[in-house]
C-alpha cells in the first residue's frame, strides 16, 4: 500500500524522471511563456486555469480512487499543515510576485530552460527571496508558526464526504471551463484558447460526469471499514474463536510462548494491570504496522481482549476484514473483567459444586490465582510506548 | 491569436500532470514541487560558504533538525534538475529554444529584469510563509484535499487578479 517510500529521500533517479515529465508537461502546456501565464489575470488566456484545475481534479479523483481500493493510505501521505495567517500572507506575497514577475518558481525553471533570460533573473530572485526570509526569520517567526490549525481537509471543513466533494469540484471545473471560454472570446474578439472542438469537449465532459458520479460511491477503504465497525450490528452473527480465562491461566502457568495479547482498554486501565506483555491498542491501530507487525509474527496466536468481550469480538471481525489471518486471532471470553473475577480475585464458593469438572476448576483457581497474579504483576507494563508517526515527511516549504 | 495551436491541449496536459502527481504521491507521499528545491539549494549554499554563521540562524537550525541528509541530496533538487532537462527537451522538440527577454511590448529589458527579480524575490519569500509555491503547496495541497492547499491557491490567484489592473503596463 502506498506511499511506498514515506521517507522524504527516495530514489533520486526516479526523482529526476518525475521532474523531467513535470518539465515537459509545463513547457508543452505553454507555461514557459509569461504572457500565457499572466493571461489569466487579464482574461485573455485561461490556459493556466484549464491546466491547473484539470490537474487538480485528476489528482483528487486519483487519490480518492487509490484510497478507496486500499492502495494508498490516506493517513500516511503529506497533508500541508494549516498555519492560517502564514498561508494567507504567503499566498498574497506570491500573488504579488506572480503579477509582477510573470512566473512562479516551477514555470520560471521551465522558461529558463528554453532560454528566457528574464526567467533566469526570476530564478535568481526566488533564491534571493528565500535567503532574505532566512535572515529575517526571527522577525516573522510568530506569523510563520502561529495560528496552527492542524492538517484539515476541505471535505471535513464543509462536513461532506470526500466523494461528494470530488463530485462537486469535478462538475464545477467543467462548468468553469465553459465560462472561461466565454470570457476569452469576449476579450479576444470571438477567439478563444479552447483548443478542443465542441464535440471533443462534450466527450471529455461526458467522461468527467461519469467519473464524478462514480466518485460519489467511493471513500477511503479505512474510513469505510471504520464506519461499518462503528455501526451497532457490526459482526453480530460472526463466528469468533473464544478462549476461556481458565485456559489462558493454564497456559500462562505453563509459560506458553505461542500466546500474545492485545489489550483494547484505555491506557490508564492498561497500566494498572494487564495480561503479560500485552500491546495496548485501539481498533484504528489495526490498520497500522504497530499492530500488524505484532500479529503477523510467526508461530504466535494473538488473544484480543477488552473489559468485556463485546468490543474484542467486533475488533476480531474488523481484523479479518482488514486482511489478518483469522486463525491467528482469539478473543478472551468475558474479557479482562471476567479474568479478574474468575482467576485473580477468585473466592471459593461456600456451597459444594454439583459436578466434578466445576470442582476441579475451582480447586485449580484457588490453588494458582496467587501465582497468576504474580505473573501479571511482574510483567506489568511500565509505560506505553507511543507509536511513531508514519506520515510522509516533506512538503515543499 | 496566431500562436494558439503551438501548445498542447490544456486538458490533456492537466490530466497528465494530475496523473503524475498521483503517481508521485503514491511513491513518496508528496506531490511534485519547486520552491522546496530552491530552499534546499539556498540552505546548501549557505552551509557550504559559511557553515558556522549559517548554523546559528534559527530557520536553518529548524531545517537541519528536520533533514538528516545534506540539502543537496533532497529529492526535490533532483526533481527540478529533471524539470530543467524536461523543459529544454520540450522546447527543443517544439522549436522554442531561443535566448530572449519575454516581456510586454511597452516594457524595456531593464524594467523587465527588475520586475523579474522583484517578482522572484516575492515568490521566494511568499513560498516560505505558504510552505510551498503554486505547485508544492497549491496543486499538491488540492490533490490531497488540504484546506491549506485550496486557501493558498485562492490567495495567489486572487491577489493576482486584484493587482492586475495596477500592473497592466507590464504586460499589455
């Protein structure tokens, strides 16, 4: 599942090839010409609008599609952080630079590469500007690091689904293409930079409408599973393999190394007392390497438990849907509360049990509960190791 | 308008550019970019020329703290080398290689050089506040639905529109 190389420095030859294609596309689109670039600001040439918007919606549909089919982890990609005033100030300064300088950094490199001398100066200016920023940074650090709002995504802000947002923006893009064509023709005495024939445009538009419509039914795989997981009926009729407190107790006494535990309770309950060497995890963690690396170890059976067995059963079903081998997962019957009641805090009932088996069980519990408590106490988790964030580093700042 | 068929179809170029961004995100979690490479080069140069005084600067301290490798080895540096080669090859194929000042008809070369320098500097400064430029913050940001990406794009183009009448003489 992507991203394949979340560390910022990945294959440099690949970086060169990606840049090469980027450069060719920018140049072929006409972005090596500043008159074409600033045309958008004067309404005579909306090529920038067409290219930029088409690239954006294509990429959005692509990201949605990949995450829908579980090929891209939406939580592991770089989302530009939102420092409200810094973003606003940066956008204004860059807009100023655009209308005065006629390029942006990427397009200036493109223009420089085909011999535009003014673009060479622009490139030098960008470097100089960054140098000035570095020197003056202490003065603007407050703005740069202030008003941090996390990494919000637009569909969350609008409180709609990712698919619905994609649908809206794709349709909006195509309506805008039609609109900018009208504006261009007005400015240019009936002519337009619309290079597509009318019938060609309608064909593209038809495809886009289908794509937009399909987007409505897509959502990141993880999000879909978690939504199912949170519904009341999730995993209701599933057949889960349970293990009883007594069997766990016997195996602990026998020092059975094939068993390991995942504790779903809250961290404060977990640190108080837990089964030996358990991993404290949330259901969402089952999507992450910290749980998958743990469960997928060879020759290990993982026992999942919460306070009771209800959540653990749901998580076991979720785990199977995520793709874990169900034969490697068991659920502790009755959860940790029952384990405490039946084993650790066991008290011999006053009346004589009516069957031999129950009597043996009682005797076992009575005999060994002290020893088992000791095992739990000795392996008590001292602190919870927080998982390292696997989100891709970088960005372009 | 006689120039209009020189360039490729904008929708096709945009579509391919979008696919390239998705592919890059799939590979390394980031899209394509430009200003980040400039920053790497500037920091790399400063570290090279005056390592001691540059390591005293707060912004470079933060840069060094978040980058384990030399700034010259950042993937964006190699990516923009690719951009330059790609732009050159494309210009070669389409017969657009020529040394010239690209400027409005009422502007002298001198004015054009000054405005290019100022515009570049503003973009350099702005891209630091925006944590990326039109591509790295704007386009990639929109690709991953980030609010910052949409906002910075609107601010860049909105400011351009708003100021366009003031700088009419530079371009028209």
